[in-house]
C-alpha cells in the first residue's frame, strides 16, 4: 500500500455501506467515526455516483444531508481531477484492469498521495493497493 500514512481517499463503496446500512456498514462507520475529517478525502466522482444511486433509491433528502454533513460541515476534502488527468484514465484501465470509477479513484489517490480505503478488491492489483476500513483506522494511531 502506497500513500501518506493516515491521509485517506475513501472509496464510494465505503460511503454507500453507511448510507444504505449494508452488510459492512459497522466497519465503515467505525472507520469514519474514528478518523478526523480533515484526514479523509472524497472524489467529485464519488459525490456524483452516490447522488445517482441515492436518487434512484428515492433518498434525495438523505443525499442532501450527506453532502451537507460530509463536505460542507465536517471538513472532508473534495478531490477533483483536471481534464488532462481524466484523459489518462484509459491508461490505468489498460495497466491495471480498472473500470472507469476505480481508475478515477486511483488517479486521485496518486495525484494527492493518498491511501485508498475501499472494500473493492480491484485495487489489490495496483501499485498503490488499498486498505480495508478496519485496517485503515489502525494507521491513524487513534484506535488501540
């Protein structure tokens, strides 16, 4: 795993675990609740993807609250790729076999030297790798 110790790019699936109360939501909540918000990052693509999913599920008010709580109030940092970086995403697909979403997350982590926190095993085949939320929380030094 490559990335600055204790500075995390939280993948879309981690946020969705909590928002949709899915099987691994407790692990995700524990991680998100144990790390200072200024050590967490979310990509613009994750914000859009979560919005699309929540909208399809009729959870617009929950999405609005998520954006307000996560981005506006808590201090979680937004990460955005510029056009040049977006044009390089197909290279990550070819190099690591990542789909577009994962390539975007990977490029954002690489650009900002962040540790990817994800339940997605596709990152295991990359140079940066990923950590599970339960393991990432241990890196902060805030959890025994």
